C-alpha cells in the first residue's frame, strides 16, 4: 500500500557536487544511459601511485648513499680513521693515553713506533695524534683533518664530588671556540683518573658530565678510559659509529703526510720536487688536478705513485715491517701520469698588457676631421698680445670658450651629471690640477697611515704607535667619519678624489669606473653561482673515474709535487716532523686570484684594535694565506657599502681581500702575529662571496658651525678656509646633526665662510655637515703565503 506512495527525500547537495549531478533529475531516462559521469578516481589513483614511487626512489637513493658512505668508512680499503686527543687541562697525560690506545688496537705487548695501526679484531685502521698543549696553530691544523676529536679530562680536577677548580683552562676554552668556528667533526669525551670505588666513580662521573655537557654538542658521549676493557668497549662502539665531518671538507680530497722527501730537479735550479706519502681521504685524487700544500702554495702534480698498503688489516707481517715509515721501501703498484691536454694549468694572476690602455693610431678619416676642426677654429679671431707668433697663439685659449653663462660662476667645481641629475652629484672637472701624489705627502686619515717597520722602531716608539691606534679606534667610535679640512692645502685638492651623493641608496655608481692596476691581475665571473654549481656537480663523477687518472679513496699514494722552491720545500720537511702536512686537491679556478668577501666578527678574547689594511693571517678551510683586508658594512638595501676604518666588537662586518678563489661555504679564522710573537686569534667568520664589483665607499664628513642664524639661512664657518673651496663644493648638499637639510648658496668673505639655506630653522648649537665618498679597494699582499 505504501510502496508507490513512500516518501523519497532529496539527496544532500554537497559543496563539491558537480553541476551535472545536481541537474541529473532533469535529464530523461534515455539520456541518463547515454551521458556518464566522468570518473576521476583512475587519474587520482595514478597520481598517488606516482608520488609513492617517487618517495620510494628518494628513500632508496638515500639508503644507497648511506651504505656507500658507511662501506667507505669501515671497509678494508677505507683510509685510517683519524683520532685527535686534546687535553682540557695541562694535567692530563695524553702521551700515556695515546700509548694505551695504540697498544689496544695493535694487539701487541711491545710499544708501537707508528701512530697508525691496523686492528684485525676491530677490522679497522686508526691514526692517533696528540694535540700539543699551548700550540693553538697546531691544534687548529689537527682539528681540520680529524675524524674524531677526543677531549680528555682528568677526574683529579674534582674532589669529593665537588668542583675544586675549573676542568677547562682558558687555553682549552679558546681552542673550543676556534674548533666550533672551523666546524667540529664527531666528538667524544674521555674521563681519566677515576677512583676504583664503584659508588664514588659513578658519582664523580655524573658530576663531570653535568659540568661539561653544556660545552660540547648534544650527541657527544662521555666514556671512562682508565682500563683496557673500557677502551675496548669504546673501540667497538667507535667502529660502528657514523662519523660526521664538516661540509667544506667533504667536497675535497686530501692527503695527510706520513713521509715527506725532497727530490732535486737538475733542469730547474732553485726548484725541486716534493714527495708526500699518505692515504687519500674523502674523494678520489686526480693526477690532473692542482694541489695545495698547506701554507706553501698551489702546485701541479708530476705523477702519482700508488703504493702497496703499509698497514693492511688482514695481512700477517712482523711489527718492524708494519712500523716502517720509509716510503722508498714501499712497492709501487702502478703510476698515474698527467695528461697534458686535460691537466689544470697553474694560473694564479692574469698577465695584463701594459699597452692595452694606449690610444691607437688615428685613421685617415679621423685625421681629416681633426684638420677641418682646426681650420674652423683658425677663423676665430683672438685678442693676442703684440708680438705673439702663430705658434704661441695656438696655445692661448679664448676666455669666452666653454664659459658657463647660466650662473656666472666658475665652472671648475663639482657639478650635477646631466645623465644622473637629481640622483648623483659627481665631479665635473678632469682633475688636472689635482696632484696624484698628494696622498703620499699628506696624511689622509688615521686609517690610511701605515705603521713603520717594526724592526726599525724602538720599544717606546712601538708603545706610542699602539696608543695612537687605540686613540684613533676610540675616536672612530665616538666621531665616525669626521675629518678636519687642512689649513695649508686647498680642500678641492685635498679631497679631489671624493664626490657627493644625492642618496647613498639610490644614486648610481659605475663598478667599472677608475679601477686600480691590481684589477688587471685578478679574475671575475659572469655568474659565480652558476660556475660553482657546475664545478661541484663534477664531484659526483670523480669517484667513478678511470684507474689511469684517479687514485681511489683509501689507497696509499706518493705525490710528486713539481716546481716547488727549495726553501719552501725545506720548511715543509721541517714542519712535517712536528705535525702532518696536508695536501688537498683544488677545484676548478681555485688557484686564480680575485676579490673575496668574508663575513667576519671580532673574537671575544681579543681586545686590541684591528685596523683596515693591516696584515692578517687568513685560515680559510685548509688554505692559509696573508691578506690586507678592508672592512665594510653589509647593506642589503643598496649596492654600495660603507667602509669601516676599524673592526669593532659586537657586530658582523665584511672583510674584502685579494686572495685565491674559494667556493663557499668555508669557515674563516683570522690570526695576527705582532712583533714576532705567537699568532693569536683576532676574528672568526665565513666566506660570503667572490665579487670584484662590490662597491665599498669610504665616507668622510666635513663639519662647520653656524656663526649667524636668520630663520632658514645661516652663515657657516670652519668647514672651508677659502672661497674657492666653497665654490668647488657648492653642488653638494649639506645636512645638520639635528635633522635639517639644505644647500650652499654662496661664499661669504675671504676666509671660507659660506651662506647656507636649509629646509627648517637651524639652531645655534647645531653642526652643519657635508658627506663625501670615495671608492676604496683592498691592499695587494706583498707575500701571499707565510711558509
């Protein structure tokens, strides 16, 4: 009864329902069978399947890369793992700890004479170095190559569960800050001299961990290291540990010297071939690449000898053969020779053509045009003194020519550029009256003065010079950029190289204008980011390179570094007896000079002032060189950056230097060696960019003081000392310290006073200022490498 009359409710209209589904009730039954609703489930299912497949491929690639890295670190053909022992206080006996660790790894009872051992039980090769306490430079070099930095602390620093003294001395605190700036690899902390009582041992261990945990990374583990069982437990954990390394080190193959020799080169007097033996780390080493010997410079490879591994894991041999370090007794498996067509050239500086800027010989058309112009000028009548010859008349300039009739004033001052009017104030004359050597006779500012040679100065003179620099640093913080106009020289000659800017942010400045001669010796890139991307992309193909070009990772090789100066090679041999010398491969273009910019901050432990253009030691990754930087601010809203005369505390600055090209990211450690003392850390930072076109402007402020004030007008004195200077600087705007802006109207009197018109009422106690700018450049280093 209710079948045909039963209530049928309308279906819910979803907000995502299509128009066709909402109007399906209006369609006839015959059309419903013909029109079908499109099914998007297939395409959705296919898209989801594609995303799942892409995610699976990404996971597989990461897993394969992780397995490859792990096999490279723990396989039988992997290079030895480098452990650097660093004592947090001088009371720690690192020599005894190193001996115990090497004896455990070697499995023998006799002393091991080599710092590299192969452990068949752990299936691992390990190299142990002891960081010399008090030698910051050596500790830095060891940290750069360490796979594990093992900090060793003595429990004697604590008594009865209470801290008797700080377990980390000031030298260790400084080293820790430097290690963090370089980039810490994997770390561990060993606790020595723990008591035998179990309860006291646990309590003391907890106390040490709680007091030191904040100084180290979160993943850093603490291990007791008094007994052989504790060391063996650590080694089993160390074998399975995934070691992390700084990113900058994973981009370059490097070699730590175990043997350094010199081979005399009879064909090139004064030069020799440096032989370095060691294991190849990180990436395969190409014989066609350039190598950099730490502190010595960039060189080409003559050949690479792949030698028999002196420390195999499974080969049975006596200890005397294992401990032999004589590279000449090792068997050569095969030799890699460079390809002259593929070898990277050793190109450091560009060779400028001294005649490139000379004017070429004029063409016949230009000569004819010049003759026509001269004939036209000869028709002009000139008022000549009586008795003047034609030759003398050709040198007399008509006073009416080039006369500016707009303002009736002299046209030898700073005028507005027609193409940039309203934006930039530039100098209108050719500066023919400016003496180019005036900078050598007149002190420009305190920052431009060069300190005399230290060897020719007495102790009192050195102290007076240091006091002078400190006073200049304090004055620069209190009165930045303010200079005084000299009394014995016209201001237009003294500041002839400066110009005014309407706006520091929006005014244009040509980066190719009036470049110094040093810019003819450097290299520049059209697109540095793209070049870096292409160069780093080649690293993926390095490990799969041919056996005739690349020495694989983990192989023991001997590098024949050719054309090394004899004195440099002798110094490298002396350094290798103390610490391993590092030779690492250079990427493409990394031997060429350019302008590098570093983000830099003054170190907290250094209190002396750091002046621009001082000679400093730059540690950039593995590379170490001398540079004379200039400091500037990092203005992200403008293409121009203001020079800073000193590196002030508490803020980051940009240090610009002439140096070999490097690819960021790279850490920076800046050191200074004053008066023959031990180098000290003065600043830390990182590489920012390589850009010769970065505009750094030196700003000076000329100040004057109102003498008489009348509403918007004021008579200002003491900014200049003669009316010619007022006319010269008339196009430059002026401003006051209380926020007024204006311009110079005219000179008043004969002593340099001037009338100024401002945009508001000026106060009597206000100061009138004028800003002038000049582009500055770094100083070319007299000696690039210290060794």
